[in-house]
C-alpha cells in the first residue's frame, strides 16, 4: 500500500499493509475514532486502493482510476452517510447499496462502499446491512466509519474487522497503560495463572488506566492475529504480539481479541471496575486453557 498523504495512525496503516500483503484484506472494515476527518481520510484512501488499476503499489495516484477517485467521479465508489443527528442514516440507503452491490464493477477490480458516520444508522438500517455482510458479494469492499464501534450492533461488528484510530498524536509506547498491557499480554501464556491475576488486579482501582490498557490490548491482540499471516511483521515493538502468534493458534487469538472488545464495551457501559478486572482475568485465562 502507498500511504502518501495519510497523516498519523501509523499502527493502523501497518496493519492494513500486512493484511494486503498476506491476501487477507477483509471485505468489511470498521474505522472507529473521535477524529472524524481522520476517519474519512483513511476511508477514502481505502476506496482509492480498491479501484486502483496499477500493477505497482496502490493507490498509485496517477492511473485513470485514481484520478477519478480523487475527483469524486469514479463509478465504482459509493459514499453514503446520514444527515446530522442521531438515527438519520436510514434503511433506504442500505437497500440501495444492497441492490447495487451484486452488480459487477463498472471498470475497477472491485467496488468500494463508504458508510460514513455509521453511528447515525437506525437499527433497521444496521439489520439490513447485516444481511449484506453475512453473504457479501465478491469484488466488494465495505468501509464503515464511526466514533465508536460500540454504537453499532454486535452482530454487525462481528462481521467486520475493527481498526481504532488514534486521537491526535499517537500515544507514546512506554506509558503506564502500554506497559501494563504488555505485561497482561505476556501473562496470558505464562505457566502460572498468578501472574495474570496480579497484573489484571491493577485495573480494579483506576478507571483511566483500565481504559488505556484495554485499548492497547486490542492493538496487541489485533497485531497478533495479523502476525499469523505475515513473517515480515517482526519489529521489536511488537514482540508481545509475535510471542502470542507463535504460541497460540489464530482461532484462539481471535477469541482473545473478542474478549478485549467485550471489555471495551463493558467499560463504555460503566461496568464495575472490580468485577471488570476479575472477569477479564478469567476470560483471558479460560480462553487459553480451553485449547
């Protein structure tokens, strides 16, 4: 992937590049984050990547498809969003997309559908989208943007891969939250459960720390899932992800990622911190021992 013009979000860009290199780019992606312009910038980049016809790095920026995409005139890029306000993204928009998605692309390798501000989708619209994601047509890429994936139905989230964009500047690697998240990730595969119990117990009294740790665990587990498909993903900063990928099958890594996503949802719902720490420890460890 050629990320020219994309500012920040280096971790997400690396994840996307590795997915492309390994031929594992999902048919549906969710870009979540508070920075709406950054979400839309990356979504439009992915649309250009999807339609680019260059044989080199994509999007090349110079082929006819890239020029059309830049000008907003490419026939295989469909952009939809609700009006300002909640529940303003209606089901009729999704029905139109469903009718069009099964038609072959006009001129590009694939069609790209950008669903911007999906937080505003009605439940009816999300259920209509779910039917499309459950049986996706070939040669189609769906990019869904929202402030928080927790605002979408769990069934929709389960059929797309979520990428969390950084808010403003990327968080320095060595913060208390980053350091504790690494220790928890390593403790998941430690010989004794005591280590994981000690590390997750630190989340019980500090809500802000817990939020940072869960966010970083999402990144580590997501990186580990991707790592299983690419030998090139071996930078020193990702050693925890690499270790998990080496020790656990990808199916188990996906389960750990689901646990972290559920923990994030529980925090968004103001779960009791003591109960959250206990639950997280039990789930992370049980997913390992159920192998």
